[in-house]
């Protein structure tokens, strides 16, 4: 378990956010941490959708239960957080 800084590039937000997560967090937990800083502030909530995570510019999302430590994400890397159908 270690704190790990990522950059949140949240869909519909015009602000990039520095978010501290844990290496043992799942992608769903990381998405929730990023949402805390954007949704309801500058981004309209979409409760009927889930938030998926992918590396900046990638087409594929990480599996929702993948832990950060299991990925190739580097500290301070920009991740995209996208609303998707549940």
C-alpha cells in the first residue's frame, strides 16, 4: 500500500486534477476518487452510468477490478475517466 499521484482528465471537465490514490485501489475506487473532484462541481452527475478508466489516448479501458499495482500506470500519468453504459 502506497500513495500514488495520478492526473484526472475527467470527461466534460475542463480542469485536470491531481488525485492521490493507493496502489491497492481498484479502477472503480480510483474512478470514485476522481469523480469526487469533478462530478457535482463542474461535471453533471450521471447516476445511470458507470465511470471507466483508461490511459490517456488509449481505446481500451482497464478492467474495473484491476488494482493500480497490477497495471503499467506511472506516477503523475494522466488517466481518462469516461461515463459508460452500466
